[in-house]
C-alpha cells in the first residue's frame, strides 16, 4: 500500500464531521467534486468502503468510524507539529550546542553565551571547549567556532572576523633580551604552543616588504594556549599569542609586544556548520551576536 495522503484524510474527516460532501466542501472552501474524488481515492488506497452514501446523509462504515477516530488524532498531531516548527523557525528556542577552542572559548564565547541567554531566555546553551576539532555530527553540534585557518574549504562556514598574532613577553624578561630583528630571536627562550600545527616556525614581515622566516628555540612546549599565556606572564620566555587573549594585558603593561614593527600572519575566526539546508534561528542569532562582538572588539 502506498503512503496515505494526509490531505485525503482531512477531506474524509471533514465529510464525516459535516455529514455530507456539500457541507464539507463549503467548510473547506473547495468544490464538492474535489472532495468526492479525494475520498474515493482514499477508499481505493485502503481497498475498503469508508462511507455509506444516501440521498440525505453520509455515514461512516465500521472501517470508516475506526479510521475517523485515528485520523482526527493524526491530523491534530500534524497541526501541532507544524505549529511548533513554525514557532521554532520564528524565534530562537531550544538548546544551542557550541564548540570552540579553549582560549577563544574562555575569553570571548563564554561571556557571549551569558549575554545570549539573557537576550533569548527560551534558549539554553551547551558549550564544549576543546583545542581538538570536534566532529559536529556525532556530537550534535549546531555551530563550531574555529580560530585560525580552515583545513577544508568545502565546509559550510562563515568568516566572522580576524585576529592578529603577537610576539609577547613579560616586561622583566623583555628587559633581559636584545632583539632588533627577527633573526635575533632564534636563540631566545621560546614557549611553544603544542596545540598549533607548526609551533616553532614563524613568518615575520614589515611594511617595507622585508620577510623573515625564523625557527624558534623552545624552552618549553605546552599544548594549551591559556597555559602558554600563564608561562609567558611568569617570565618563561617569548611566545606568540592571539590579540584577543593579550590585548588587555598589553594595555595594562602586564605583557609587552616584542618587535612591534614586525607582523605575523593574521588568522580567521569562522563559524562552521554541519551540512544542512536551513539553520535554526538560535544558530543565526548567536552567530550574528558573535560577529557584532568581534567587529566591536576589532574597532577598539
């Protein structure tokens, strides 16, 4: 048997409730012929008579009464489901599952989640922080915030901002070193970030198009960016850290930028989505809020 057409069920229920094809057609706003044809096709699909037709009234058969009782429930459930979907697509509701790296997740995403929950009280948020790439499908992630460079250009992603990489050190450590060019850095103690693909080789450039590639000497290697920052503040050596993590510390003097005339490659901040034709409002609302936050921070 082929799948039952819900419209035919609706026509059948309307006929039973109205007691005639004519009144059912009037209530549905269609012609009597259409109603009669659709009910006849439903009977053909089920290979049984559902209605007893007389000149004055239409009555359901035993099979018709059974189907009518179930069909009323089915149609009501379908109507409720359509209403719930319409409500979900109209405003952010439900649980939003976000993945983000530890550093950006702690410094930017966690405070933003608090703001998001205040703005959308019908939403709850599950935030997963990890420097490893989380599989979006198996972990049911709605959006993953990736900081750096995307490995796969075919991913569904939106670039929402950029960040600068800065060579920094604690003030006391910086006073003990003499460095006027990147070449002077090769023998300085360096705190390598083991979470990066290439933590020791760095490409420096400056306005006069001078380019230098330097391999740093690791005094220590740490696989978590917040811990790299802590070791740097403690005077363990130089490190390369993202501006969103150190800008406040540079302003307060807790850290200093080394070789400020030289630049390191900038990275991107992306929202990566699982493959889907449509994105729920909770996702688009959060990403829009994050994009505004990143834009505001870059303007400071």
